């Protein structure tokens, strides 16, 4: 192929198409995390979530209006840059061997599609040691509420499992990002690019700006205890009992049990069998849906 502006434009289009082909492949489980993740597109890259600390429930109007202001030192998420770039050798273009790169860019697209899922399940798994809007770990035993403390976790030494309410006013986790799609870019102007001149290769890559975060901890319960009917019931009741700072119920109704391969069978036994091991009716039968993901242990 002769290297000129038209042919490079054709090559750029072909590599972009290969990336999109991989990105748009609907492999099982890629988008499961969106069930419990709030998608927030940030125009600034730096967002405060102080409003999480004071959900604006209507109040009886007695006397003057009560003006609720955002608290200082609010929970803040600042985006982080992510990129992936592959160089295409000039001689591979000149000798019509650029087809070697199609599969690599298709694989780049598949990896980019999986990247947010990896971030969000990592955020969920590490909620026992990462802080949320109230300054406590997302899963903790002493979240301050109405002058007391509330727990949304069970301690243990096993593989973590999570009970979530994904149908409330906000999702338990947050994905803050600059763009809904990864930006595909090139550096392939042979007359202007220092990289082309010094390295004898053209560059094609992607970028986005992402940061995972925590939403409303009252919608999530994390446990490392044994996943059985007793512990599941305690987690379910704990979430249903969540209130705001004035003691009003938040209306939390768990609907999703998230597990990895270790807890797949226990999860199915707890909520997907109509009878327990003794033949008695299972009171937790179909209480929630089960999400099994390879991103959890």
C-alpha cells in the first residue's frame, strides 16, 4: 500500500471498525455490573456527592421552610485516565501486512468492553476497606445514623457475597466517566508526527476517563460469613430495616445476590431451591435474583 492521506484514512477506518466489532460483541456477563451501578457522565472530571448524605425526603411544613445545604468535605470522585495504544509498523503498511493488526484491535475492543466491569466488581469486593460518603468503609459495622450506628456487613473468613437493592432511587455503586464510549484516536500524519519519524510506526489507540465509586451504602450488604439461610436472612432483614437520619424507613427491598464461583452453589441452595435439605418449604425461595460473576472469588 502506498502511504498517503487517503490510504491512511482507510486504514484508520478499518482499525476503528475492528475495535468496535470487538467492543460491541455481547459476551455473557459483560454488562451485569450495570444492574447495581449508577452511570454518571461527568463534564468536569471531578464531582462531589455530598447529596448522598442527606436524601431530600419531603417533610411536613411547619413554620418556615427548612433549607438543607450540602455538607462540607463531601465525598468526591476524581476521574483517572485509561488508554491502550498499538503501533503499526510502516513496512507492514507498505507491504500490505496491516491485516495482522485487525485481530489485535478487535481484542482491544473486547478488553475495553470488559474494563468497566473489572473496575466495578473490584470496587464491590474491596468495599470492606474503601471509604464511602460518610467516611466509613462502604461495608462497615458503625455507619452513623440518627445518633447511633448501623451495620451493613457480616465478618467472616470466607469468600465475599453481596446482597443489593438495585431498584431504589440510586444504585449502590457509581461509575463516573467522561464519555459513554472510548475515544478512538490516531497519530498517523507522516509529515507531522515525530513518532512516525523517529520510530517508523503509526499509532492508533483509545482513551477514556473513569473512576468507580460508592453510592448509597444503605442499599448494599457485604458478608464474608458462610452463605446459608440464617446469614442470608440476617442480611435481608438488615437492609429492609434501613432508615434515614430522622428514623424514616428508606423502603429498601433487596433483589440481587451477587457471588463468585465459591458461593455459586450455596447461593442457589439458599434462594433457588423450593425445599431445604430436610424437605421443608424454603422461605427464601425466589426471594432475590442471583448473579454469579467470574470477577469475584
